[in-house]
């Protein structure tokens, strides 16, 4: 029984990759965020906002109690009058979400 539990524990982290779907890459998410969002948002501790003063930093967004993977995905896939109307691929959305959620822990 112990051997089965150990085998399951070792295989579970690999299951998303076994399905053929790559895990989101926070590094790619940071690069995408810099390219698409950096004009208005400070995307990391070292970036300065270049545009709008009212656009929250990604660190501030990450710190909100309501910030979850689902809330970020819904937000990034919805139209907002105060933001450019980007059409972001699902995989790119996942990368950006992974990056923002990573800021929550730092």
C-alpha cells in the first residue's frame, strides 16, 4: 500500500505534462506582460509605468484577495473600456496568469 501511495505521489505532478499540455511558463508570461501590458502597468518591481497613472501594478493586482487564476483568466478574456482590446490566446493567458500569481507569493 505504501509503495502505491509513493508511486501516485510521484506521478501526480507529471500528469499535466503527460496529457500533452505544457505547464504555464511564468517567464514567458512576464515577457508577454512586458510587451502587451507594460505600456500602462508596472509589471514587476523594477518596471516603471510608462503610460496611465491609474493602471494598477501587477504586484497590486496579485495582492488583491479576489485575485485567482479564474478571476484573472476571465478578466483577460473580457473587454474593458479603459484597456486596449487585445485578443490573447488561451496558452498566452495561462502564461500571464501564472506570472501574476507568482507575484502574490513574493
